[in-house]
C-alpha cells in the first residue's frame, strides 16, 4: 500500500524500521525547561504499534497522546540498542531520524558504560497545532 511518510508525520509519531521490535519502540515526550543546564519534563511514554500502512513503520497517533494545542514538545524514541560497537541490549533514547527540528540544548540522559557521550542524541522538536504535528 503506497503512502506518504511526510504526510503521515502530520498526524502520527512515526519510526521507520527499528532494528529490534521486542519490546516495541516507544515515544518519550515532554517539554523543555529553561535553565543552566536545561532539562526535560517528561509528560508520558507511549508504546508504538506496527502500522497498518507499512510493515516497516511503527507509530502512535498524536491525537492519542493528550497534547495541548499550540504547545511545543520535545521527544525521543526509546528503542533497544542494536549498535554492534556497543553490544548491550539496553533501552536507549534516540533522535527521530525524520525530525523537522532537533534541539541540541537537550540531549538524551546519560547511559551506563560502554555507552559514551556520542550516544546521547538531541531531542526532536514538534508543535501540536489544530490537531496536527507541525515543524517549529
């Protein structure tokens, strides 16, 4: 079934073909808190489900996430690590590879060894406006 990934991103948080899907990938979403250093206020975590539009797509409908209109959100996808250079089956937060915007002021929380600072990706940023995810 053909579909437009960028169109789908307007109504769903989508992750294309994660390396390992048991347990399923998840959306970790919250808001940015100004400060030195800045921080993340986690609002919720949602398991992604296999999409009906493609076997390689995982998603959660943004409307099901309880987002407030005209509010900016920061988020990551929680996935199981499959990097052969760090062969640890830990759950890690990764940046949305199709994010419109990322915020390098806010990086994923520190991970235990053998992970390094290079494994801490920036938060993706999106705005929920009029029942649609929009770049901001």
